[in-house]
C-alpha cells in the first residue's frame, strides 16, 4: 500500500504527524510539508520538519513539482491533507496547481482516488462553504477534525487518535477503534 500525506499551514499539525506515524506501520507514505506548515509545526508541536522527514518513506518540498507524485502514473491508495488550510482547499477546488500539494491532490481527484481533507477553519463564511461544496462535488471527502466526545477522551491524544483512525478507515483500511454504540 502507498499513501500521500500533506501538511499545510493550518492549525492541527498533530493530525498529520499521527497519521503518518500510523500509516508507516503498514504502508509506504509519501509526505509533503508546506512552508507555512513548517512554521505552524514549530508553534504547535515538539516536532520539526526533520522529524517529519524521518517518519516519511519519501519526503518532498512543496516546490518539487517534478516529483513522481505529481503524475497520474504514480499509483497510490489515497491522499490526505491534514491539516488542510482554506487556501489549499480553495486552490484544489478551482484547479490551481501551483505547488506539489495542490498538484498531487488534483491528480488524485482526476484519477478517481480518495482525497481526504481535514479542513481546519472556523467559523466558515459563505465563500468557504461554497468551496467545500465544490470539493465534495468533484470527489473530495471533507472531514473537519471534529472531536467525538462519546469516546470519553481523557487527553488531546485520545481525540487525535480517534480522528486518525476514522481517516484511515475512510482510506479503506480495517481499523479497530471505539465506535458509537448508543445507550
């Protein structure tokens, strides 16, 4: 199995990190980190870009537009952008492929592969909502990382891990995690 994970500058860098860590246990993971994500990563976590490079099977800079993952001939099992900024979501929605993240996402969609976007923005104005609708219409899966409190989380890590498990399931992986069971 082979996946692409991209981190953009939005808050929530730990989602991308944890996803890479979990996917690496079972798959090849190609990682792209935007310039803005490098800044947010330092602010929000104990990780830096060198730590991310060590986690990845293959690491790319966002300006490496000639990377194999920029082509539809690069076979993979899905792409996740976690976190996904509104800037990146908007670029993908309107076909602006001026960096490797948006190009790889565009290729993922045109090849009818799964693209999961953990969009991190709130509140949303009408322009944001229209962008997200457009993304859903062209095949992206919009998954804001909204915590599930029925799992009775004790830590932020519990919330992050649950979201990451749900993302992995969306990618088609068999994942065991706490699900809603009702009363």
